[in-house]
């Protein structure tokens, strides 16, 4: 980059010098006669001096402009890096807190081993995230990490749900990690071409699907809990009605999400 700018400065100084030399030549030939070789020699010396002075002055002026631009660009890059480092640190801290919350043991060695395996894969996912500068990919990976940690937390709280995440652990999470590794390798290798571009686009689209799938997986882990509690609510409301502890005409929501009127 500095060599290219230096070349541009030389080119601009040279073109300006040619213009100045041409003007001096016209003025000199209009004032002094050019009959002898000596006259041309004097003109050549004058043109050379003017050209050199002009070129030097022009290059210094442009160099100041370029130096000011380079300084401003460097400051902008440093500020951008500072912001990126701060954002990365915030993501790492959030991921660390999530992982800490998911470290509790269940008392079941098989489930604890499953959770540990999942956390190790998430650590690899996080490592790939740190090596990818793409903000779009970073946001997607952050979402995947957060949802996956919530899935592990749900299993830690209720180890009997471990069987529900078997495919999540055996296929979905490892395949997600494999996609990120492939994307990172193509980025670091500066792989060009239609095939590579299509592959990276497919990975970005697939990560959105992964986020949707992981979100549904998390919802399924709590699905029976939601049904159980709504059933308990239905029973309690019926008992309250029978005991005359709720007003006649009160509307309540059933386990299916519909509203019904409770008659007195």
C-alpha cells in the first residue's frame, strides 16, 4: 500500500512539473530569442531547475495529504478493532456464564458424560467463532451457542430428558460444527470461485435453519411440562368452581389455549 501511494505521489509531481516546464518554455521563448545553442542550453537548465523544484514541492504537498489520510485510516482501523475486541469479549463472557450455569452435575454418570461432550463441542464452536471475522456468521453462532446451553440446562434440571436430545447430540450439533470448520477454512484460505461462494452461502442459510431447529428442540423439552401445568390449572379451576371460590361468568384459558366461561 505505501509503495502504491509513493508511486502516485511521484506521478502527480511529474505531471505538474511537465506543465510548469511547458509554461516556462513558452514565456522564455517569447522574451528571449532562441538563435544559438547556448540559448537552448540556458532554457534547458532553467526548465530542469523549475521542473525539479515544482516536482519536489508537489510531492511534499501530496505526501502530507497521504500521510494525513493514512493516519486517519489507521486510527479508524484501531477504533474498529477496539470495538470488535470489546464485542468479542462480551460474547465470550456471556458464553462463559452460560457454560458455568450448565456445569452442574445431575448425579447420573451417563447424562453427565453427555452434557460434558456437548459442552466440549460448544467450546469448539466458540473457537471457530473467534476465528471468523464475519459479523453475520458471528451473530448466528452466538444464537446457536445460547440455545444449545439452554438445552443442556434443561437436561441438567431434568436428566430423564436426556434421551430427547440424542439426535441433537449425535448429528445436529456435530454437523453444525463441521459446517463452521469448513466455512472458516475457506475464509482463511481465501478460496475463490462459484463453488466456494455457493458453499458459503449454503452454510449461512443452513445456520439459520439450525437456529430454528435448536429453538424447537428446546421448546420440545418443555412441552410436557407445559401440558402438565395447564392440566393442573384446569383441575384447580374446576375445584375452585365447585367450592364456590371463583365468580360466576369468569373466563379462563384451557390447556389447548382456548378461553372458556366458568359458570357458577
